[in-house]
C-alpha cells in the first residue's frame, strides 16, 4: 500500500508541475494573443461586418423597389 501511495504522490506531483508550466506559458502568451486579436482580428471583423451591412442594405433597397413595382391593391 505504501508503494501505491508513493506512486499516487509522484503522479500528483507530475500533474501539478505540468499545470504550473502550462499556467506560466499562458501568462507569457496571453498578452501576445490579445495584441493579435486587437491588431488583426478586430479590424478584419469590422471590415467584413461593414461589407455585409452594405450588401444587406443594397438587397433590402432592391427588394423594396420590387415590392413597390409589383404592388397589388387589396381585393
């Protein structure tokens, strides 16, 4: 039983060390990731969103024109 406890403690220590290393790496990489999001992703999303809104606006205008041209009075 003592051997089992030692193995569990060793495994626990390895897991703890792995988690600590991962946390340290994340702390170092998170600022770079945030910088990437702010400098690359956000501007791209804004550009694509603007284009999508302009396209939707154009299509809605075309649809409104169509509805006006094909207006049928109520019977």
